[in-house]
C-alpha cells in the first residue's frame, strides 16, 4: 500500500484504516524525514479516529526521526489531552508556543496551550496565551481567542458574556463548511453553559427570574446543532457527546449515554469518559457515576471538583475542602459547592 491508498482511506472517512496505513508506510520508509512525515500523518488520522493512544505512539515514532515541528507538537499535545495526560500536554504545547514564529502556527500553538492549561485547572496562567492569541492578526486566531475568552468568562461567572461570545462565534463559523468542527465545539460550550445557568437558580449571586424551561429547550437546540456539525466532520466522539447531552435534557432512558460512556472507555478518551459519567449520573439521578468520575479525573481538577459537587447534589458524600480547592477558579461551580455547604446541618 502506498500514499495514494492511505489518502483514499482518508477520503472515505476510514481514519483508523488510514492511520494504520500511514504507520506501515512510516516503518517501511528509510527513516529520517520520510518516516517522520508518514508517522505525522498517522498521528493526525488516529486522532480523527478517536484513537489517542495510537496517535501518541505515531507521533513519538515521528519525533524519533526528526526534531519536532510546531505542527508535530500541536498534534501530540492534542492527543495527550484526549488520553487524559494533561500535564504532559501543557509541557508539550508550552514548548511549541515558545518556539513558534508569528502567524498561524503560533496561533495554533497558543490555542492548544490555553486549552491544556484550562484542562489542568491553570486558569490564571491560561490568561497569558489567550491574551497573546488575541494579538495574532489572522481570522482563525481571532476566532480561537473569542472561544477561549468565552471559557474564561464562564469560569468567572459571567455566563451572559460567555453566551454572547459563543453565539457571535457560531454566527461567524456557520457559513464555512471547513470550520464545522469548531462550530460543533462552540455549540457544545453554549449548550453546557445554558444547562449550567439553569442549575444556578437559587444561588444568591445569580440573577433570578430566568425561564428555566426555555433555557433547557435552547440548550437542546444547541446540542442538536453540535450533533449535526460533528456528523459532518465524521467525529464520532463529538457526535456521541452531543447526543448524550440531548438524552439527558429529554430525561430519556440512559441507553444513549451508556453508548457514549462505553465508547469513551473503549477508545481511551479519558476526558470524555469523565464527562459522560457525569452526564449519566445526572440522567439517572445516581451519584455513583459522578464519584467514579472523581476517581478518573486525576489531572483535571476542575472536572474533578465539578464531579464531586454533582455527586453530592445527587445524594452522595462530598469533601467540601477538596471541592473548594479544585473549584477556586470556577465561580459558578464553587457557588454550587457553597450552596451544598449551606444546606449541611450545623
């Protein structure tokens, strides 16, 4: 099999097969740049196939044959994030951002660094790459900056500002078919923020009087849009995540969510496994999945703290000191933790 056959598999959407084909070519090549180039293509294909461990292995193979390019580092950091190796992703993406020259490559490195830092709970540290990203004068950098600024606004508790940013970004991305993945991610964030806003009713600092039913209807519409966009780019993990959230909002049986949990576990997508367990806990009104998510979220303190709070809201025990520490940079979820604390007997 040659490069043409591997590219044909990509065209057919068989990303797993393409990844295997590119790796076979990498091993057959004489080493050096040819082996590295094929292995880098394998890494990208395996990531698209939701095979992060294989993607990491492919990029490690590539880096044994040439110094890392910025693109290599960005691919590796993304695969490490998918595997739940968040600390390693921060290190790799920080090196990429430091070495990248101005332009699109630097913007991509800064965006992955910000994403990695936020996953690692390094909220204050993430502000620097987001600020630098906003100074890169390309359309993609401006859109990525808007996405990360919305994430920061949500963490600060300014949910209205976050929603406005994502709605504006969705309008910009919608006309561009090549941006379907970014559009799907934007719809996901917007839907999750609307669900969060509903959960904050009754928290003193949060403005009351919103129509909670309308918010959840809006949220399901967002996840429906995300589901369609993920399908257009053949990203099964994203599609299953969106469908699981839709199932939760419809209070449907957990079959759809069970499928998403099983897929995340099988593919080694640790971040998705944590998220989907929390979605299943909320759907089934059972804290056990949320407590399991606490255990899995070893390198992601924000996810770990949110899972603790969710488990307690569903009747499980909570380590309030741990939750407060993990959520100190997440104002809305810290407010949910404090609501629990205020409800505990003196």
